């Protein structure tokens, strides 16, 4: 177990293998060695840390998470896998879909929290699909391409283009619209 | 906190993860996202439909060199129908030639005219490229071979070359002197093409025997000379029916360092006939780890039951202790522990 202290001074006892998903903490632990000293995380609040380290509560979710973790290790191993075994690539693809379903369930947090989590994940250096897919899934709920107006509304972005610029950019990037 | 409060590097990372249509939409939302997103949107461009291809060419050619210099990888895989509609216009080849910072260029093998025009260009950063051996609807001519040779001569840093297969590759040895491709690591080409290059250090080769007239022995002698020393080698061969055994023998004789062997077979009978031949050849392949045997026709791929496959895998593992996995058409088997475990995937 590892003791983490968040920016709002809350303490968290967390399993070592879970916190080691964070490259930042993993490196810290390696540098410091085994110790009872708490690890301070001045850039992460307790509500965000809960989301980052303890994403699942129900038994089904734990099941899915187990699969998620195993996928992460598969990805690491993949360069040494035989390139000729195309089936195993299909398998990986299938699992990726599972992750996205799970992520979608998991990302039903409000947008404020979503960005906090992204920032925390970046600070903690958690290189997993999980954190980086949030926004992707958030913007892609119905699979179809969204026009810029809709993305502006979704993410509260102010349109600072002139109408001419906007038309020009739309024309320039037209080739990518349906991909 | 909103999207706009995230630092540039995270916006950049998000841009790289979303699909191109969302990249384009994000670029269209605000000045900041446009500045951050456009380099990502244009870095890797892969197109397959006619309208987007034409729109992309128009954008690049009417804004030179603004967008052209952002592209690092350009791929057009459009199929026969779309390719033949695009191929008479020079726009696509002109677009390719404008992409001066490009590292990877892949054009559909049906884009004959486009390839021919593109091959007049020079790309200082190119490391991976496809070339066509067909010119203006005619099969390869001496002039075309000279042009490809000149292109390769200007791109000696190429690491990966894919040459569209063509049965009539006779002009090559006459037209080309051997080109020193010192960086070349991966080559997919008709077997005859090997004689055109020198000094390569190949670690992967993919050859399609499309005619029984190709000489197996001579090709593999050349391949041995071009293969890198002490590197796990990947050898993929599509075999002409009569030459399967000759090819398998040649691999074991000339390329004993082969780590991955992938054989594409044309007839049902071949998959049956090849077994005794493999039992003879495999012991010479001291590093062989993966073996794949695939029938070229999809409906031939369900011939053997999994019991037969397991039995065959076991037999092959017995003669070749380094072998870790076998693929037979749609099923794969791998060694678990010291034994051949029953892990099959459809």
C-alpha cells in the first residue's frame, strides 16, 4: 500500500499496482524506495484522485477493468508478437471496443471534472488509453462527425473567427470532413 | 474549467487521438485550436474516396506551400474504380510532388499514371514509398525501368520500398544497373527486382512469384547477399504452384536466419503437399519462430479441421524446436510451455 496526499490534504491508502500506473509515482517510488512516508500530489485534488485511482466500484466494472488492465499489458507486449497472426490483431481490436464502452460508462462525469481528470492524468503521467480517450468518447457519442458549431457548444469554445476566415477554413479542411 | 483552459501540449495530444473528421471540426472552432490542430490534421493523410482526394489536392495546390509542407505521410488507397477516375488528371501527382517534407508515400497500385508522374519528383525526406511498374496502361517498358532506377538513385535513403507486382518484369535486369540502397530494410517487390539493388541490409522481404519463369535459385542467392547479418529475418513469399517446394528449399538453404516465414499458396493441394517438404526444410532454419501458411483463395481456407492443424503444428514443432507459433489460414496455434497448446483463434 502507498499513502498519497492530495492538494486538499486528504490522505489515500492505495494499492501499489494501481498507483504505479502513474509513471510519475512509479518513478518517485523507485527513487525513494519502500517507505511509509506519504507522497504529496500538490496538483491533484481528492475528488480527482478518487476518479483516477479508484474508477470502479461494482463487481461488473471490476471485471471490465481487469480486462482493461490486461489489454494494457498486451499492448506493451505486442511488438514481440508474431506479425503474421492477424487474428490476434482482431482480438486486440475487439478488446479496444470493450474499453471504449467501459470508458463511456466511466466518463459520465461533468465536463469540469473531465478536464480536471485529464490534467491530473497528464501530471501523473498515466499513459493509458483510459485517460486519453475521455475526450474522444465525449465528443463522439453518436459516431457521426460533428460540425464545429456543435463542438463549440459542447465544450464552451468561443468562436473568434471572422465569417470569412470561418468559410475559408471550412473549405480548406473539407477533405477531412467525412473521415 | 473548459477545453480552452487545457495547456497546448494536452490539446495537441487530444488532437492526435481523435479521428480526422473531429480534427477538422476542432480546427474550425477557434483560432487557438486552428493553430494547434492544423499541423496534426495534415501530418498523416490517408484517403480512399474520390471527393476527399480531389478536395485535398485542391487545398494543397491552391495554398502552396502552406499545407503541403505539413504532410509527413500520404496514402491513397482507392481501389480500381476510383483510381481509374483520378488517374487521368495530373492533380494527384502534382499534389504528391508538392509534399516536399513527406516521409511515407503510398499510392494505390491502380494509379499508374499518377505513379509515373510522381516518379519524376524528388522527396528529400522520403523513407518509405510505393512505386508502380505500369506506365500509361502499358506494362513496364525500358523507359519506365530507367525512370524508376533514376528515382531510386535520387532516394538512396529509402528504408522501405513496395513495388506493385507485375507479371511482366522482364525489362528490369537489362535496364537498371544495381543501385546502392544502403538504408533499405524492407522490400516488397517482384523477385526479379532484387537484381537491381545492391548493398541493402534487408530484414524483411515480400516476393510474389507470379510466373513459373522466375528463377528461384538465382533470386535467393541475391537475397542472401542483400540480407542484413545477424538480424531476425522476415520472409514472405507468394508461391507459384509448381515452385512451392523449390522456394521452401531455397529459403532453408540460403536464408537460415529466417525468423518469420509466411507462405501464400495458390492451390488446395499445396497446403497438403508442403508438409513433408517443410519437415525436411525446417530443421535448417535455426531461428524460425513464426510460420504462416495461407491459401490465396478465401474459400480454400477452411479445408483442414483443427485436429489436423494441431497434429501438423506438433509435427513441425518437433523438427524445429525454435518454432513458437503456426498459422494455418484462419487459425493460429502457439506453443505453451514446452508443448503445443491448443490456442486457436477464428
